[in-house]
C-alpha cells in the first residue's frame, strides 16, 4: 500500500513541476551558483568556514555543498539544479507521509502529504533554485523527526543517534532549524506517556547551543544579525499574530503568489486589523478548545505555529520595504500542520469530503504548474514583484538592467522614469541613466550621467568603474 502511494506522490510532483526544468537561474542564483567560486572548487573546508551571503552572515554549508555536487554533474546547466530541487521535494513529501503514518492513520497521512506535494505555495521553494535551503532543512528535520519517533516506538539507540545526526545537519542547512526541539516535543505529546521521555530532547537543545557557539566563532558579532522593526515587543507580537492569519489565508486561497509579499506594520491599537486579529484568534481558540481531546488537531495547530516562530524575528528582513515581510517559502515546513487539519476536516465530511479533496488537489496542481512560469527568468520575477509592490522599490533597478541586457530600451526608459521619480537624489538613478545611454551607444550622455552620480556620491563604485571603462574606449 505504501509503495503505490509513494509512486503516486512521485508522479504528481514530477508532473506539476516538469515545466520548471526549463527555467533558468534567477535572482540570487547568480551569486549563489553562477558567480560562486566555492561550488566550482568543491573545497569542503572553505565551504564550511564561509558564509553563503556576505550581509547578513548566513551559515548554510550544506546548501553550498549541494550546489557543488550539482555543478560537478551538470556544470552550469540550470536543468540539473532544478531537477535536484524536484527530487528534494519528492523526498520531503514521502517523509511527511511516513511521519503522519506514525502518529495518525494512513488515509490522513495520504491526504496531508498529497496536499504538501502539490500545493502552489511550495513553488517558491521547488521552482526557485535559491530556495533550496528550505527544502534541505526540511529534509533533515523530517528525517530527524522520523528517526526520533521510531526511537520511541520502541527504544532504539541507532534511531536516536540518527535523529541527532540529522538534527545537526538541519542546522547546517538553515538557521530556522533551531525550532526542531519544539517539533520533537510535539511528537512526544501525541502519546500520553510520551512526555516522560522529555529528557531525550535535551541533547537536541545542546546541539542548538553548539550551533550558536559555532556561528559566533566563525562570524563573530555578525553571527546572528536580526533586522528589528523598531516597534515595542507588544506590537511586534501583534504583527506576528496578524501575519500568522495572513499565512493561513495564503494556504487556503493560494492566489496571486509572488515574492516580497508585504503588509503594513500595525503601529496602533486603533488599527482595524487589531480587532480582526482578536476576533479570528478567538474563533480559532474556541475551535481548538472544543477539539482539545483530539490530539491530532492540537498537534497540527501547534506544528503550524511553532514552524512560523522564526518569522517573528524576520518581520523587517528587508527594511527598505518599510513593511512586514511575508515570504511564501517560510511556509514550506509549517504548512504540514495545516494540511493535517484539513485532512481531519475532510475525514469528518465523509464522501463529500473525499470529493472536495479531489477537487482541491486538482486545482492546487494546476495553480502550481502555472506558478512555475513565475520563476522562468529574471524578467518574469521582477515584473511580478513590481506588479504587487509598485511603490518605491529598489528592485526596479534590476528590472531596468534586465531590459537593457535584452535590448528592450523603450521598456527600460519607462522604468527608469519611475525609478527617478522614486529616488530623485540617488546617485544610482544617474548610474542607471548612464547604463541606458551606454547600452544605446550614446557615450557622451553616458559620461555625463556617471559624472552626475559622482557629484552626489564621489565614491560611487559603479560610476567610477563605468567612467574608467569609457576612458579606455
């Protein structure tokens, strides 16, 4: 029975993500892969002693090792990198199935894992090569949880050691894996006698501490850079609770998916969203209280909440947005809890529930297949970002440069005008103007624009470099 369903998961993921195999390198892929000498050299020592990003310092050596392996097999052919992402998602879908099988029934596990496999919100992790940190971390965390659960049914030192090993690897994939002890606690709480084994979670907490010490040793003061919003703790918590509801909405209605999804900060108790948050949380609280004897309901809700805890520290991940950030990729592991709850609801609806489930899976699959096109190239990504964030947005400069690279000068001029209106006193405005004239071969105007940039910022590296190039021509 397991084998047939696993084949179904495999075919479903391959089918809906097949179109992503035609996609190229986009956004951070250029820095992470194309221009990254570490993945080309494959030197493990250098990879384990370096940051994957300069600012902030981000320690994800397993992610770099995976890119290095892809590079050895495929070179700089994006097909292979996308194929690896798809394989990782298949493995994660299978692990979700087996973990839920160990705490619930097989039909519930099938429903929840199939939704995880096809839900369009996960396209931001699967169809985007740079999103691999999330799928790698999820893979190691799920393996750790699986072996930990097997360790408790019955006890086995081998399973416990494997659980600890994958917990450590998860930390080397992504810093959000620090929440793993909380998820293990939830797994223990499923059984009435499970909490007696709480002592076995302590070594996982020790691993978290060891990881924090390692990061501090490697990166010093920049080990844990956190972009605080500047709001009081109370309002940070209020914004976090409101964003949890926004994430629920995205999972229920996964429409208009896009990168850099934002929402204005709640800065006053008079904001209507405060009352909305209170009312919805009250209704959800009433539902959970009513279902308090159903441990699977409590497990699913707690999994979703615990999985989103890292979001609390990343509300201002991009300060220039001047709003709270909702990254769809941050739902990759937490969404499992919601899918378990949906599976439980569908079960109560009996035959009607099965019919609705099939319809939902088909709709989600079609939306996911469509969402793959969003990640096909930089032009598509930048256009989509600006479609939903048209205000002052520095991403517009990337779209301008992409238009120039493709020789789409009229489109570049239109976007350049918008950028100039948003950033009239920015030296980068004049650098972009210079790039526009340079691309069209109007070198005198290009030189004037670069000179204007230096009048605003005499140390602007881009303007200095472009003037040097012009002098050599």
